C-alpha cells in the first residue's frame, strides 16, 4: 500500500506526477487528424526520458509501449501502431505512467480529435466530472466505497455505465498497489482512507453497456457492444478533507 509521510518521499511522488502531467499536456497539443498512435507513443516516451524518468508501462508484464493509446470503443491498454491513424471525430484515451526517484505517477486523459459528435463530447465531459467527484470523496475517514459510489451515481444518472471489470488502484513504489479502487460501490464500504495514501482514481465510462472484453493481443480492452468509451485518471494523495491531485 502506497502511503507517504516523509517530505522527501512526497517530493519524489510529486516529481513523477509532474512529469506525467507534462506528457499529457504536450500530447494533447500534438494529437490531431493524421497523427499515428506510434508517433503519440514515441513523443510520450521521449518526454519521460528527457525528464530523467522511466516509462512505467514499457515492458510492464510485457506491455510493449510507453503510452497506452485507446481509440473510440477501446476502453484502455490500446497498443500504439504505425498503422493506427487519428481521424477527425475520434476520441482517444491517453494513459501515461512515469517512474523517478523510487515512485510512480499515473494519469490519463481522453482527447477529442477535431469535431466530435455531441454524444462523444458529453461522454468525455461526464467522465472527467465523475473523476473529479471520485477525487472529492477521497478524504480521510471516508472509504474506498465512497469513491466508487460517487463515480457510479453520477455516471449512471447521466445515462452511461461504469466498467466493473477494471478498477483504479493504490500506487507508490509499485505501479499497482493495494487497495483496488472500483468505480462502483456502496458508500461507507471497504477500506478506510488515511492521510498520505496514494491512489490512482480512474473512471472508465461506456456510452453503452458496462461489459468489456479483451482483444486477441492480450491487452486492448474494448466495449462488448461496440459503444464509445472514455477514461480519465489522476494520481492523488489523501490529505485530510482536501485531497491533493498530484497529476493536476
């Protein structure tokens, strides 16, 4: 479980998370129609390395890239390729991790490419707000279930569904640590949150049904019904009643 209390450890986490946000910001400016997912991965990888960090995802359990790039019906863990080209109207989930000074940072954004449909725009907006509400529930004394309940309630009230088969997670010296942080649940249930706890809160929201499946590559997760999906993630630190968004 990733809990940080020493100033040097908190500073190290903040540095890794700063790098992650820098990558996401630069990729958001870079992505446009005609760009390949391989080019997105290469730029993200190069920025991480230029900052003196290591890409958290590269070779993690065999994943072959530094940046996960997931388009439209792809929920998460899309593998970059020179054959995948961004098109006007796409939505693309960009998931980035960086490791430096002993700690990981992890965050994801969904980028709208060119002119997207009203449904796609609303899906992305609801996903970001669900993430924000989940983070707002990550206060000392609350539980993991309060985070999931906040996310699920908002998403379903807007007519979308949250993925149940994939969850958020603790983070720290390891990329994935306890506890699991589902995007669904009952308020007051699960592990209590304490100060210094590091969490990656990451709603994955489908325009259609919640069910997802893996493609034959063993990594890419897609909506089972072919509907659009969006993903938004921040690494946060529980800090009394005011969670610190480390990848803000």
